[in-house]
C-alpha cells in the first residue's frame, strides 16, 4: 500500500498533466500504484487537489486486468458545446448513462436489482471523451490507468431516452458521422453485456468499500463503439438507432 505522501505525489503529477494539457511520464516507481486500493486513493486525491466534487462515474464489469471504475469531477460533466479536448483530435465513446434519483448509501446488506433500478431517475444518451495523462500509455500498468480515472476526460450529456430499459440494450446499431464522413456504422455489443450490469456492479463495488452513489450523480456504463477517433471543429452526429441521437463538436483545450 502507498503511504498518504506517496498517494499525494502521484496525484500531483496527474493533476499537473491535466492542468498543462500535456501528457507526462508514467508514475515513478516510488509512488506507482500496485493495486486497486492505491489507484482509487490516487483518484480521490486528484479530485481533492482539483477542488472538485464527484459529478458522476464511469464503470464496467471488470476485465482480467482489474476493475473499470472512475469518479468524474463535477466540472467534467458537460452540457454545452463545444467540448474542449486535449490534443489535435478527439476520442469519443457513445454510451448510455443513468442519472441517480435517490441516494444509495453504504449498508450492511447488498442492494437488490429492483432497488437499483428504482433508484434510476432517467437514462441519457452520452458521449464519453477519452484521454490519457501518460505520454506513453502503452507502458502504463493497469493500476496506473485506473489511477488516471481509467482514461476519462469528460462526459457530455445528451438527451433523455424515454423507457430506455424497456428496449433490448445488449447490442445497438451506432452511426457516428460528420457532414463529410462516416466515422462508425455498425451493430456493436455492450462491453458488459447490458448497461444495467455495469451499474449493478458499481453499486455493489462501492457498497463493499463503505461508499455509495448520491442523487444527481450520473453513471456511464460502457461504449457501444469502442473508442472512435473524431475530428475537431466540425459537427459530429451520434445516433443510437431506436433510442435517440445527439450532436457534439470538439475543440482544442487550452492550458
């Protein structure tokens, strides 16, 4: 386990990369996380150093490398355009997110599927904006990626999806296009099998850590297209066939 000083050292480096909008090296061995607890402690310290509260979460059923979970700062929950992203291109993921309508505080007994579903105020079409604070991401260990908010930059909130959970959501036909090009046009499965599987996993995971979700937080659940490279400065139309669509435009983030 990292000491509080080591957690702070790692978080300071990640915050510096965020603020400069310039990826830095992987974390030094002296403060490199080696497991989930270290990584999440760094995530929490980054929020503190940014002076931010939690506005939402990204999550997914864990992969062999470990959990997929990150708190999203309130300032990174975006509702207006254009959206600023680091670098000369955008990396986007079309997803379904759930707005939590009532607190799900930590408790001794696990929440039932019915209780989790009843806590959803609405479902939204969203686009997660992806980045990394590591210049050589391929060299980053899974705990380092987890410490860096699992590649989250921000979350753009699109329209509500009425009756979303009444639709089959295991796979969707996604179309992403600009006025001059089609960036993605496929039927793609949900990475967790269904968005509710991601949310249910997150509720149980947080509960097991003595934590919970709060009313007003929004939980995004995994991409229906993987990561799609998108140009800056042009309108981008994202459609989840049968559910809805949104338009987004990306610009270069300034330090």
